[in-house]
């Protein structure tokens, strides 16, 4: 299958998300995969067969050679990737290393809910060079009330054991992903997660769009509840007097304000460099698109018939590499364009008009970007020693007025 590419730079893929298991042992109330509009997971094998694993590794190696890549990132996801234990993950790593050309380094990661992480599994994965990320809604049982198993039982007891195990292995602990619960106290969430000792935190806006709106507080008093929530966390983090974990969204925004490129889809205009390979070998776009509608992430390609260069030319992949040219007129005219970048692509969807819309979190993103710019501006022009977080700032910055108004 060959596609007519849109006018977008064919930046090679550098991140490969491989689904090792398509089922999950939890039934989180907000899950956009198993409780969302896309039910394609039902028709896929529960785990990736060895032949699919080998073929995927060969396709990655082919892409590396074609584009002369010296490093790539390979993340093993699910579902829950540890449902079959560490064995299949180790097999995937071995298959990849057996075919990667000399001179290309593969950074390996696993994202898990932590409930099945044992000391033995952690030892095996660490020895194979994996870094492990944990998904939590907070560092207490109450904050994780939405993360339940299929019988409705809380997962915190098992997940907290995983957090303690990982805290003792800082070389292997990649960090914590936290989907924002707008009804939770942001200070409590931040403090409880910080206490778990992660090197990195990533606060994620719930996947939502103009057709399926994000959850709101019972009695909203602000038009920017998510932005307000994030600003509270930012201030706590920025004012830390001791070393604190990196918070990805905040460091991304700071970097963009300083003129650096982004490295995530949450903000900025950097081109997409990631794809997903599901358990049946299907090549897909990022999973967040599944929150929009059935088949939104599908490409019709697979690792048995198609190269990753063919995936680069897929219209959906190309549309997400267009940068400012792929945004609606309102976004292109916005003074925050180069920092916001339209937000997460999936959050722009509206039934009937597709993805050429502002983010459903547009006002929230503006709130947090302007707040960070104002705090950073104050810090770099103040006659005092910055704290650990503020030390990320340059010695002096001349901010565009648009960021401060």
C-alpha cells in the first residue's frame, strides 16, 4: 500500500511503542482504550506472537539503516505489559538487539500499572537495560480511587509495593505518569507523588475533545479548571528549596519559552516521531487518537507487508507533522502558537470538522503557559539565587510581551 504524502517533512520515527499485551488487569474508570469509542483491541490477540515480535524488530532495524539513526527509543506497553511476566519483554529486547545495526543505541522502557511488578521481574528487566515507568493518579489510596481491578477492588496495595521497589532502584525508575483528576487537591497529588521518589513526573490532561468533553468539577468557578490545577502544582514545584523531580510538561513549556524545540505532543510544534505496533503487527498512530472515534489511530498497514517509511507517508501521520500549517486559523493567529502548538492533536477533534480546531483545553493551556512565563520572567530578573526548578531558566531573557499579558 502506497500513500500520497501531505506536504510535511518526512522526519524518521525515533520512538516505537510496541504492544506486548492487549489486555489489562485493571478497569480504570477513565481509560480511553477499554472504556472509549475504539474497540479494536477486542479483535487482537492478547499478546504479540514470537513471529510478530521478530518481524517488528526487523522493521525497526530496516528503518534505522535507511535513516542512519544512532539512537532510538522502544517502549513496551499494553494493556498491561507484565500480564505474561517479564519473559516476552526480554524476548522483545533480545530480538531487537540481534538485528539492530552497530552504532545504534536502543533506549528500552516499560510502562506499567505496577500491580504485577515483583522483585524478580524488576531484577530481570533492569539487567536487560529497561527503565520502568509507573502509572498512578497520586501517592495515596484515596487518590487512586479510580484505578480498580475488574472486580471493583482498589489496586493501590500492589501499586504502592511497585513504587517502593522502584524507589530503591533509581537507575531503573523512569518516573510516574499521572492523569489529572480535577476533583483531587493538586497540592496533595503533587506532594504524595513526590514522596514516592520518582526522577520525573508527567501530569497528563485527560484525553477528551470537543465532542466528548473533559470532566469538570461539580461546581466550576473558573473557565480554566485544568490550567488552575496545573498552576498550583507549578508554583509548588518552582518554589521547592530541595531537589525535586523533573515535571515534563513544565520543563517542556520552559524550554519552548526559551526557544528550544519540544520533545512531546502535549505542547510545541515539533514533528511527530512515534508510531505504535499492536499485538497483531498492525502499524498505528498514537493511542491517544483512539479517544476520538473508532479507527482514528488505524493506518491499514502492518509490519508483515509494510515498511515504516510507508507509515511515514500515511496521511494521518503526515497531518501530525505539519506543525503550524496543520493548525486552524485561530491557532495560527495566536501569540502563544510556538509554545502551545495547538496542544495534543487528539484534543482538537470535533465530529464533523476533524482535527483542525483549537484544543478543547485551549483556555487551560493559555492559563498555564502565561503563568509559567510570568514566574520565569520574575525569577530571571530578580536579584536572588534561583531554586532548583528555577535554575532551569537562562540568566536573562527578553520575553515577548504576548507571553506576559
